[in-house]
């Protein structure tokens, strides 16, 4: 591999990891608070759709980003009410929401853009980082849209919050023993609601990155399981922020290989390349069975 192809591969790895990083950062906070959001896939898809519609209607990707968040918040609220207020099964409700969102976005897409439309919508363009983008060979790595750097900043802030602040200690306590935290006077229910809504916002950003940050269009089911990969990244990262970031980069690299291997002249069946990130996720999680330390109250409803 030449230095030029290596630079392209690294830049693609980072770009393809960002949607996962946004969603996984939100999911990490939620799971630390004891709530599993299987609906991350649906939230990301709704964010991609809302961002595309907002950008197409207003001509502004900035307003598209706002539309993405506003589209996902009701879905996140529905997930939170079902799991935290009504104490429904977190896995079942999440999968049900994913199916609902897939149907709704497909219907909305065909109604607004046409069944076979690939309309180009306004989106964010890559901006070179002054000085770093001019580095030999590695310049492409530092030519990304601003959402890339936002994802890393938010991840760092969340890692600091979980490990260094009182709020982070309380959230982690809720994920391990919500009854004990409730006895201390902390609003367990409100914090779990907030954690799920935060996941919704982060998933919206991840979905919007796909539509208005990366390819500047929307396609049916365009997340292609990215939400599930984000959840796997949290598990693979053993509920640690920095390990979750590494897991997202690993899955991004596996996806980037779909385009890099043919450029290197390596003949691999296309179906294998497409399934590579998901196969890697399966093998990673299967290999870590019994070696992880999940929050003790994860997926367990809280009763006052």
C-alpha cells in the first residue's frame, strides 16, 4: 500500500466511524444509566431523513441538522416513556420502533422525493484544518467536515463527565443499583429519561452525518445497521468511553476496506466486503462473552 492510499484509507476510516461514534457515545450514557436503546438504528435513520428533508426544504444544511434533532426527539421520548415510565421490555420496544421508523421514512421519502429519486441535497463540505491539511501524505486525514471534530469533542466531554463529575457518578450508580441511588434522593427516573433523550440527540447527529454530511442525499434504509453496530461498539468497548471510540474506528476501518481492497487489486467477493463490519462485530462480541463487566442493572426497569 502506497502512502497516498494509506492516507485515503485513514481518512475514510475516520469519516465512516463518525456516525457510529455519535450514536455509540449517546448509547454509552444511556446504558451506564441502565437503559438499552435498541431503537438507535431507528433514531439514526430518522435523523438522516429529517436532516435530508430539512436541508432540501430550506436549502441550508444547518437547518437540516436542526430538523434532524427535532425529528428524532419524539422517537426518543417514545422509547423513554415505554421503557422508563411504562416499564416495557427495552429490547422488544426498541426493535418495534426500528421497524416503525423504517416504514415511516420509506413512505415519507417516496412521497416527498419519488420512489426512485436520488435528489442531491445541500450538505456540509469538507474543510481543511489549516497547517495540518498541508502535511505530506496525511493531509487528507485533516480534510473533513466539522461534524467529525465535533464527534471527538463530544466523546471526550462525555468521558470526562462520566469519570470526573458528580453527575457521572450518579449515572453510573443508577446503572448498577438504582434503588440505592433513589434512597440518596437522586431523581432516578428523570435521569434515565434524560439519558435516553441524549441518546436520541446523538443518534440524530449520527444519522444527519450520513445524509447531509457524507453523501448529500437520502436513500431508503440508508443506515444499513449502523445503529446496531453502535450498540455493539459499546459492548465491545466494555462500557468504557475510550474503548468504545476504538471500537467505532475499528468498524470504520472494516467498512473502508470495502473500497480500499479493490483499489489495491485484491480480489475479494463483494458480498464478503459488505458483511465484513457485521462479521467483525459478531466475532468481537462472541469472543468477549464472559469477559465484560456490564452495568448490573442494565435493561432492568426501575420501580419506586
